[in-house]
């Protein structure tokens, strides 16, 4: 919608499908999304049920506290797969290529990036060996790595990346409110958290979109052990859907009937479990015509709810920069020429590299600040319990949330 054409989006998943996750959209994320696609932003806001009250209960149902969201501009929770769906539906036909993963890339002396990809057929066409995989190459002027904390693009650019494990698992799920008892569904606009005496364990749920309940919960998890069976962190991603549901139910086995009612009725395919990890913010996220954004550049803990919001900010700033080079208006104005190195019809490789560097220079300080605050709050969350719930009104929290809210989207000239 900013005039950039000839875009291709690669996604290794064969199709978009409902996953057990919700994301918190703060005012900064909404503003970034509105810049990127006003139509999608409107659909998102129509789908969200704004959180007006945050209630924390103990295992006996006693209210420990009831407060408004800590940010003055409010928080909207959105079902993650709805955002994926809205973004995909907002793309022109043929832009999104599902079932395709990047294997490697090479940057030529002319600045052109050649990407080697593998496309796999969806079941039942797919066989057990790799003979069903198709390989191909794609040539592009800019390669954008938004491939998450385990980014292949980051690894090829800068080598292996150390992950910081926060000693806990995040358990998430999405289900229809019709699957659980009516008296368990919170009033619309209310987020319910349940916390006992075990430090770092919290079960939280709310009606996120109309008739869709989402669960966002955490529990401490030392790598290599659980309350009964030994299990290593990385093996969690190899568990079957039923095994994931069993692990989630086990983690909150002592929780009250309302929580058990939710756990019993979550479809097993809707359970999503992640080890909470972050990576240090990378000082230089671009190299030549390649740039990293989102979790690939600065994966952070979910303790401030800023992972998706910072990724949207990244995307807005990046699109703003690229639009100056590649949009129809830029071409009409002749503004994309690179006097030092003309290797393309309009935009030279030096102009691309300089633009990508400038994008990250604009992002680095802000992302680093929010990343550090998120890491610190995650450590505080690990100590929280019924007797010592996380402080929702601290001056430090209010200051960081105010800085989060003050961000404004770029302005196109």
C-alpha cells in the first residue's frame, strides 16, 4: 500500500492455520499496522475486544487485585492467526508463496541476491523422503529476514546466535467460548489471571475476539526436568499435539475447576508451547542488501508484550525507507538513482545498502531499551507468586510503557 511492487513473501508452512496464541497490541503496534495497511488495521481493531480490567485471583478464587491495564492508551489482545489471515488477505494474489523455505543465499558483486529455496508439497501428496521437494532460485534486490529467533538468514550473515533461556515455558491456546462452561468465560474486556504459591506460575485468559478465548500462561521449567518425567527443552517441539496438551494440563494440575474446565476442552491441535528465550539485540542488522527485523534481530521475552509490536515498528520504518527507493513515486521522481554505482534501472546497490543501514540505526536504541526492560521484567515474573505478585504500578514500569506509547509511525513526504 506504500507503492512498493515486485514483492515475494516466502513461508515454510504449507498453509496458515489457527494456532494457540494471542498477541497484545499496544498503541505503537496499532499505529505501525495502520501505516503498513490501514485496511488491515481496521479489521484488527474490529476483531479485538479491548482489555479494560485485569483481575488476579488465587487458587481459591479470592481476588488479589483488580486494575486497569498499566498503559494509558490501553491494550488490545488479538488472536495471532487472525492477524496472519488479515495480512495474507491484504496481499495481491501471487505475492505469498506457502510451503517454501530459504536454504541459503548469495550476494553477487552487482548487489543482486540469489536465494536457494525448497518447496514441499502439502500432505497427502508429500512422501516420506525429500523426492517430493522442489528446489529453485530467486533473484532479488533486497532480502528481508523476518524468520524468527532461529533465523537462517541471521546465521548465514553473522554466524550462530546464543539464546538466553528464561527458565520457563509459555503455554498458549485458542478455543471457542462455546467449548467451556458459560460461567468460566470472563466478562468481555476482562483479563483473568490465576496465581498460586509457586513462584513464576500464572494462568491467564480472556475473550480476545468475539467468541474466541485465548490462554497465555507460564510456568517455571528447569531444562531437563519436570514435576515427574525428565524432558529437555528442545524435545518439546517434537511432542505430538496430545502430548503438548498433556504437558499443559500437568503444569497446572493443582489449579481450580475453572482452569481445569478450560484445559479439558482445549482442542489438542490448539495448544502451543514455547521455551521463553531471547537473543541479544544485534548492533548491525543489515549487511549489503540483506536486513533482519523482528525476532530475527531482537527476539525478546513476552513479559512486556512488545515482541510483535516492535516487529511491526521495524516493518513500518523499513517500508518507509524502501518506499523512497522503490515506490512508483520514487521512480517517477528519479529519486532512487545511485550516482556511484548504477547497477539497476533505478536503484543502485549503494543506495540500498545505505538505506538499510539507516533503518537499523533508527531502530537500534529504542529496541535495545525495550529489550532490556523486557528481560528484566521476565526475571521479576519468575519470582512472582500469590504472596508477591508482580507490581503493575511501579514507576519504572510506567516510564517504559510511556516510552512505548510515544512512538509515532513515519510520515511519507
